[in-house]
C-alpha cells in the first residue's frame, strides 16, 4: 500500500542479464533502467497494470528481466 521508485540508470551490472523480483500489493512500483538495455516482463498481474515505456533496443548490451506478482497495483518500467 505504498510506492517504490527504483532508479537503475547509474548501476553497472556484473553480468549482461539482471533479474528484478517484485511483489506489489495495492501499491505502485516505478523503475528506470539504462537506455542501452532491453527489458522483458515476466510479471503476473491480478487486477493490476504493467506499463513498459522503454524504447526497443536492437543492439542492447544488457537485459533486465522484471518478474513477480502485482495485485491491485501497477508497475512502470522506463529508460
């Protein structure tokens, strides 16, 4: 029943694939990733919304996988 804003734009991952596990229950989560990355959503929404505002990167160097559960809330991923 709150909100989380996560800014990963300044992070340098140790591997090319980063997994972000989320659990949102009656709240919201906003994540920002590097503009050179690709994002894949594996989130299960239950009466919830997922918004992917990232731009498609054909030659993406990093891959962010967002997975988890969202119940009556929302997730936004952008770069």
